[in-house]
C-alpha cells in the first residue's frame, strides 16, 4: 500500500467545547482502509471526545469529518451506524438478561417473513440465532457456542467478544474500540486482541483507544498521539519505542515533523 491511498475516515481541525472547557482544539485524524490505528494520550487529551464525534455521540463545534472523501455530519449515533461505523464502548452496551443472538441484533431485529412478521410483528428468533452463530464462528470465537445463552452468564471476555461480533456484523467500513481490554485479564485480553486483528484481516479499518502500550505495540499499524486536544504525532511501532511514545504523550519529548508519519504503513 502506498501513501497515495485515501483515508476511509478523516477528521480535520475538529473543535469541541463544553462551556469554557476545550476538549478538542483543532484535532486531526486519518484512518486508512484495512489498518489498526491506535489512539493514545494522557487523561484529558481529548481521545474520548474525538471518538464521540466520530461515532455520532457528540457533534463537533467546528472542523470537518469525511468518510470515503465525502463530508459527513452525525447528529446521533444511528447516523454513524447507518454510514458503516460501529463503536464498541468500554462500558459494553449489552443487555445482560437477553441472550447472545438478541444482543447481536439489538435494535436491528429481524422479523419473520410474510404476515407473521409484517402484521403480527413476530421476530425470526431461529434465523437470528443461526446468523449470530455464523458471525461468532467467522471471528474464530470458540468459547461461545450456545446463542440462547444469557449474556449475564458470560465472562467479561466473552461479553466483549459479543460486542465485537456485533460491531463486525454491521460495521461495513470502520470499527471504533474504546479500551476494549480495560476490565479483562491477560488471557481474555489476548483473545480480544486476536479478534481485533481478525477485523483487519477482513478488510475493516479499526480505531483502537487504549492506555495499554504493550497491547498497542502488539497490534497497531500506526499510533496517533493526542495531547491537549490535538494530534501531535503519528508514529509506528517500528519507528519509535514505547518509552518515546509515552514521552511524547506527556510532553517530555517533541518529535520533529520529519520524524512523524501520517500515511498508511504496509
């Protein structure tokens, strides 16, 4: 892949304020097709606000967002989902009492064909279970077998896997993941990282927000460093060390423009 490849998702000079608090201050972001872009930064760097703008949870006060080179405006999260952008939040937006299939199709339920669906509004539960099983299997999630199992009976890693599977099932262009391993142990974190890599292998572009530097360096193609509401550098795991990235995040190190890389890495 050459540097002539156009970004699938791009933010230019985004601004978002809450009263006198400036959360993002002229921030930029570029995400290329089929890559994992890690977004890192200290607390208060504006990472979460940037992601909320990209996912439709917040509307920026200024700047431009583009999807496949075309300007986009999201007034709500449904707008971003309709555009092919799915978000997996740290808080895991799952319904514990519902089963796995129902969670996968939450808000996108499939109704039975014919009068049973159109008139009586009956759901195609068997069809959703079959399709959910296919999505789970395609991602290589072997720890989940019974689609009728209630999500509240799953482990933290399995619940995260359900959220990832839901995003993968409906995210046609971009999947945004906010601290997906924050509440998981080592083994389950490893499984989630494999899921993230499998999304890239399927050609999806992934934004990974994480504080875990070893995980970032394990899976990311490029690392977007955010500080004081702006993007201050984009590096790669090959071009810079973990210590250098942390130093840039905290302001202890400033990278020269020639040391930064904004294009896709392949």
